[in-house]
C-alpha cells in the first residue's frame, strides 16, 4: 500500500510535468524505485565499518535509484515514520537498541508488509526480544577467536541462482570474513542462500575454552524468509570497512535489500 500510494502520486506528478516541460523534466522527476532506512545504533560492540556500510548503501541507492536515509536514533521507530520506508536495514546493530514502544512500532511495520534486511551484527542484537530473534533467524553465538583465526579466507557455497541476492555470485565464492557461529541453525525455518564450508577454515569459536565447535556441514551465512506478514533477509557478511568496496558483496547486499523491500520476486517460501 505504501508503494502504491507513492507510485500513483509519482504518475500524477510525472504526467503534469511531461505536459508542461517536456520529456526531460518528466524523466528528472521519476520517483525512486523504493525507500530504505539504514539503522545502525549500537549498545554493545561497535563495528568500525558502520560508516563504510552506510556510505556503500547510499551509493547503491544513487546508482540504482532508491532513496536511502540513515539514523542511529531509535526514536525514528514510530508508526508514521516507518510507514515512509519499504525496507529497514539493520546494519551491524548490537545490544538492546529499541525500547518497548519502538519495538511495538517495528512489529506493526513488519506485520503491515514491511521489509527487514539485517547485515552482520544485526544478529548480535535484541537478545531479550524473541520476536526479533525469529525475524533475524538466529542469534550470534561467537566467531573464531584467536588473532590469526578471527578473519579467515573461506569458501562460501552459494545455493540457488533464482534470487537477486545470489544470482550475481559465483557458485563457490572465496572471501575473507569474520565467520559467525550462531546459537541455533535456522536452516529448518528459513531459506538458506549461502553456506560457508567449514572444511576451508578453522570454525572454532571463542566462547568455550579450547574453542567452541562450528556449525557442521551446513553452516548458513545468508538466508531469507517471510515473517509475520513481512519479508526478512539476513547476511552475516560485512565486518571490515574494506569489504564494502567488494563488488560481489555489494551485489549480494543490493539483491537482499531489494528482496526485503518487495520490489523483486521473493523466492523465500510461502
């Protein structure tokens, strides 16, 4: 409904301008394809890469004609303000970032058909809010802990070629990352888009002396799902600032944001 209203308003404006100022003015007035709010408030660990992530998403918006607003102010989570956006991108948020009133506004936003895109530490957020845990799909548990193991090159197995988040990627994608282990494996409740192959790196996490185990043969790092009336996409990738200059990661993020915004087919379950 939000997109339909904006679209109809854009058509009226474009027709009026086309009649009065010609095709060039009509083209210049074209409405953005969708609107995104990037939310990056942190109440625990703060990633240095947040500014780079915000800048990268803004650049994607400029290149692909969608509007990007960014905030770390939780007071933006009101019914009236959230209704302006097709997708809310939680960029490396951590800890308890919303109060109960703001949480309820975000619930209503998702239940009215809104979109959620979580990036990296979005899964390290709101541990005491079970609804959010189900929305993101799984909570962060740990990552490889030693200095040498925290960032490792590993092979990502890209599953399926029928989504915008996976279509631009190689089937076997070798890249460096801080590879998250999760408290639970969401693969039975979400559509997994990519898994990291634990045979290609040391997955042992820091939370247990001597190293906690990885997640086994099926270690998801990106997934999507319909949830409580809305759409959700999550990727664990995106720790370092320089990663946001990687064309493949940017293509993955752009595809996932589009999916969550509802402007492209959402092949993530019924």
